[in-house]
């Protein structure tokens, strides 16, 4: 996995475990990972696809 998708996935995983899937938004994942929303959607399509990486 490239650096950017891994960073997004790792950040999302941490946030999902801390706050729960339903309580984490795409903007929070973007802010915490330092990646753009465009990169997030390019690599994963949507928030639901992020959970499938685990």
C-alpha cells in the first residue's frame, strides 16, 4: 500500500476504535491524517470502504 492510503487507513482505524464508526466523519479523518478529502475519496471512495480495510 502506498504511503497516503496507509496513512488514511491507519488514521481512520485509530479514530474508529476511539470514537466508533458512526461518530467519525470524513472531515475528521482528513484533518487528523493531513491528507486531502480528494485523496481520501480517490483511494477509498467513501467512509464505508475504509472499514472494509480492517
